[in-house]
């Protein structure tokens, strides 16, 4: 580029002489603005070196100069001029909406974030992974590489960058950010794009000259249309659009059955035998009409209470009845009696259906007042479809440009409602039901723990020959509908129930798409979705099909309903309130009879208001020999766990991140807001994949809403915790298993998700211990519905008791003996009782007891010797007496014995004393001295005559 004020000189050489540049061989550009805010207009050849003699640089417009929408800056005279017919401009911006090739100024880069940046194969593997122009849009790559689309622009004033994108797959990363010329991105939290729910969506970011030199779209896998800034020319209208006036800022779409080429000022009508959709660049030949081009419906009830089956051409009508083999529209059917009104409605005199007033109910015919002691069960129950209810509407969403069409998507058919033909097979047939709010039963107290406000149940069926899909979506407070469930392919007649947990304006949407592939003709109109009935409970301003018993005012029985206290059920017969039995919780949506009180699972108990079962981290296990008590309070804090790396089908790495709370809250209403789930799961995308400093996390999903029970059994309430998922326990203490359920129901988990946490005693692992996932299922689940965790910790061991220690008694040392208490090894308990203190007792040593033993033995020996001598002497006396008696027995009876023997009676030892005087012992002397004497000094000896007469004293 030439400097301002300088001419280009051509050096004569051997080559041919250059000719003077023509206007078609160069264009004008502005130089960069200087410090005074001025610039120069210079001429730049399209191809340098082909010509010479370019116009001199001239003073340019002010840097802040801009043109209005519909105008462009004519660089030749530097003035704004209106765009010609068939062209448009944004004035101060540039618009890109045709992507036949990558427009000038765009750059597409690619890299493999999974490989080391220094690897030679990193660039080679991703060379072909770039954004590809596809006509109406530009699409990213579909492999594991990261493709980046960039566009640089010099801003003169603040503005916005807007683009329309389609991003259906959340497993792909898609981000958009703006950065300045120092490559510093703006601090915008919205850089991570949200998935598109209804097709193409818009995204807008404000930009300023000081901070916005580059906009960047980086992903694998999104489609993009974009607007940016500054123009010096008008752009031709793309095919299918036109601009009939000068100075247009946009082009209009051609109406249906017309077309236009690029840069047209008007649209051309299609021939009668052809047709086109809105915004078409060509016309298609009309096919012959078939039975797939019309549908049937019912007319509204007339004054006579009759309806008629009608046939209508599907709009827009693209087929021709005049071609050979074309079918004609069938004649309308005969009139038949209208079906009854839906429950809660009554039929008026002109055969229309009107809702019954509050306090009454109906089965679809006449309204009846609720009896005393009952209240109407308000809601909506639709099972007859003669006309679409007033709070429901239907439309068709284009499967191509995702615009709503003024068409009917669902048609009534008496006992069901079904999907109409639509404009094409990939259109979405939309049915929406709006509920203003919900009204729980008057006799039920507000329950902060039980989240159920109402429920919707519908019976449906799909009949499909290709890959059809039926979506059920829920929107809260007019926010974007969130898909709740999806059914693919043919599904037999079945029922589905969704629990409503928020009392607010709610919309329910059903969307049916026959196929995702777009074809101009209708091939699959016989593929239909049918809904037979829809039942929503507890609807504000709803109607009632029956009345239910309610709690009565004690002061005025029979006149009004009152609220039972929380945790009380209603006795059907008397209408009185009764508290639920211990360890039960009340089913809030059906609080009638004691059967409404559901027992809590093992190891759990109810809170004060009988609204939930909880475990306070205390557990007991009984065996025939002893009772094991557990206290898991040390494990009550929230813990996190990340699984091993996983990879999407496109090779992007991510992790499953789990957050666990073993015991949750204590069941008190004051804590109900703090804990919403016991176990949550989120998907983490690491920084090396996102290319940003921090990782990205998905919205957490609840895996455990309520605690079912705590037990050592492997199975509880249909949930099984297989022992083979984890390494076996080796200490002989069974694992304590916490069983949980989640209310979230998905197509793959029709009964909801469940979670088990095995708490295992591991004395060597200090608090909080370690969490692990099944070795065979690194994501925590083998089937996607049942999740399993193992928590090993010393705090999971039973509380210590007297059975866990024993006493060791020491020997007696210096008169002291010690008793020490030690834990049994291995120690399989924690907490609980402490070891008793060491006990010290006074004792006698072995020397003392030896001396005592010798002394006692000596005394015993002496005593035995004395006794032996005594009894030997006694024995000698007895022998002497015996011999004397033998001698006396030989005398005659009349003879008197000798004097020395006649005076001796039995037992006397006088003779002995005389004979053994010299040998008398001390004991004998004392005995002789104390013997009894008569007063005359002689011994008194009793005598007994031989004849047995009376005794005589001599």
C-alpha cells in the first residue's frame, strides 16, 4: 500500500511496461485512523503488479462517519447512497446469510485438544476438521478435533454481534466469545452456549471499540449464521427473497407458490402444476393426491346435540386432484350423537359444555352439589374430544426454519386426539395445555418436605413406520419448555405420570415429529400419535368429577372443611383427624384412612410432622450374641467423588462428578431447604478440553431424593446392592447399606433412579475414609438407573462395648498387683465406651504364703502326734478293762469279788490309778484330786446287787 503523499514509481527493466489501472482493477480503502481522528482514502489494486498510475490518496471521511441502514458508503465520492432494488445493507454493519463459500475475512482453524501440543500428529490429524459452508448455514466438524471459526473487524462505535445457531447435542462443546487485539476475552459468563430446544435460536453480545477486535465461535458441531459490523457496499438479496424498493435494509421472503433468484426485485409465480414453500428459490411439481393428503375431524356439536365426521385437505395443499390416479376428498359422514361432556362439565341447552361451579361435581351430564363433609376434587380430566378445550391450543412448528405456521397440529376424533398431516413429514405437531396454578386439597396442610403439588397423567399411543419421536415438555412461568420424556418409534397404548413440584403457572407441551429428514412430499402422514385422556389434579379454578371426604370443623360439623394438622390422616366415616402411627409418613395427596400412613423403612424413623423418613446417622444391628451399635455422625458431612474419564462418540473427554450426603437432613422443616438430594451427579468437562482456565460443569442431576432404609441386607424395596460389585469385606463385619430412590423418571429408568451406599468398617482408614465406585462400572452405574458406592472408614465400625476388650492381670510384685484392660485384636470398633483405667490391688507374695504354709504344717504335725499318743494310751486302758472283765466272768454269782474290784463301777479308773500311780500324768493327777469324796473321807461307791434290787451305799 502506498504511503499518503507519495507516488509509486515504476522501474524500467527487461519486462513489459505496465498499463494504467482501470477502475475495475482497483478498489478504495481507508488507512488506519491517526491520533487526530483523520484518515486517508487510498486506491489498492486487486492484483498488485499488473497495472500502475493509481489515483492519489485523498483526505478521508471522519473516523466516526457511518451510513444509515439501507445505504452504503460510495468510496469514489465518499458519500452515502441508497441501495438499489434487489439489494440491501445494514448501514453500519455487515450481514452474512449465504454460505456457498467461506466469506472474505473469515478464518477456520482446528486443533486436537486431546493430544500434546508438541506432538507432530496433532496438526496432521485435524487438518481437514474445519467449518464447512453448507449454503444456508456453515457447519462445524463432526470428529474429535476442536474447530474454531474467527472473524476480525475494526469497530468505529459500540454495537452488537448477533448470530443464529443450532446446537442440539450437549455432549459437544460450543462456546462463543469476543476478544480484543491483545487476545483478551471479555468477561462474559454466557460464552458457553445453551442447547437449542426448538431449533435455531438467536444469541447477541454487546461489543465496544475498546474491547472487541475478534469474535470467535468454537466447537465441534454447531451451525451458524452471523451478523457483524461496517459496510461499503450493498449485498444482493439471496434466492427466495426480494427487495422492491431502493434503500432497503432487509429483503422480504417470497410468499408460498412463488420463487426468486439472487438479487431479485420481485418474486415469480409458480406454474399451476407446481408449488413452493415460503422463501423458496424454485418450484416443485405437484404430485397426485393420495389418502395421505387429507385428514378427518369432528364438527362441533350443533343445537340438536349432533356432530359430523368431516374430511379436509391438509394445508398447504401441494397435491393435484387432476392427475391420473389422484384420489378425491371423501364425502363427509352422517351425523351422530355428540359424546358426553368431560367430567366436571355439564351440557347446556344449546349442546355446549360448560364447567360446573365450585362445590359441585359431574360425570359429564348434570352438576351435583357435594354432600356435607366433603369437598370437590378439582382438576381437569379430558377423555372426550369433540372440540379442543379452551385452555389447550395446537399449531405446527416447521422442521426446517423452526417457525410457527398457522396450521392445526392435532385434530379431535371423539374418544382421542391425533396428529394431523402437517406441511411436511419433519414438522413438529404441537399441542399445549396451560394451567394457571394449583390448589392442594383444603384438608391437607402445606408440607415443605413433600414436594408434590399435583400430578398429570395421560394415556397415549404412537403408530410409526419410521423414526418418529413424541416429546413431552413442561414449562414453568412462561419459561422455555424443558423436555421431560421422549418416546421413539411405535409405542403401544400406555399411561405416563409426571409429578408437579412447583405451584405456579405451568404449560404442558406434546410435540410429535414423524422424521428428522426433510422431503417436499408427505410420505408418512399415517404415522400418528394419539392421546386418549389427560388428567391434571389439584388445578386452580378446575372442575370436579367427584367429592372427597374432608376434615370437619368441630364447632359446626357438616358445614365446612378444615385442615388437619400436619401428619394427620382423615377418617372417612367421621371426618375426624387422627395422627399417623409412629414410624410412618403420610401420603399428602391421598390422606384418607390409616392406610395413607406409609411405614418407614428399616433403620429410619419419621420426623415430627410425618412427612419424611430419615436416619440420624444412628444404626443398630442385633445378633443372637450381642447388639452392634453404629454412629455415622463423623460421615455426615458432604463428600465428593469423581469417576474415571469417559469419552463421547466424538472423542471428547469428560468426567462424572458425584456429591454425597449420607444422612441428609434431620427431617425438621427448618432444614428442608438446605438439602434437596442425598446424592447428585454432574458432568465435568476438564480445562484441557474446553481450552479455558476452568472446567465446565453440567446442571447436577439428583440420584437420591428420599431415604428408603438402612440395613445389612442386600435387597430392600426392590433395590439390590450386589456384593460382587466391590471387593469382599474381610473382617467379618457386614456392610451397612443405605438405600435411596429418586423421583426423576426417564425413558430408560421407568421406575426412577436408585442409589445404594455401602458403609464398610475399615479400622485402618481414618475419617472420612475413602469412597469408591464399582470396578466394573466406572461411572457408578452398570445400567444407568441404579448407582452404587462403597464408603470405607474407621467411623463405619460398630461402637466399642465391653465385648471388645479383655483384662490382663499382672503378677504380685512387692505386695501390689495390676489389672490392665486392652482391646481385642484386631480392633473392630470405634468410638463408644473407653477402656477402663488400670486397676491396682494389694496382694501377698509367694514367700509370705510359703512361711504361713510351713508354720501351719508344723503345728498340724504336732497336733497329730499328740492325738496319736492320746488314742494309743486310751486303747491300752480299754485292753486292760477287757481282760479284767474276762477274769471276773469265771466267778460264781454268790461270791463277792475282791474288795479292790467290788467298789469299781463302769467307767471308774480307781484300780487303774492304783496300779499306775507311779506313771500318772499331770492330767491324771488333777483328775484324781478333783474326784468326789464323801464327808467321812471315803469315796462313795454305788453298788448294784446281783439280784437287781435297789442300789445301796456302803
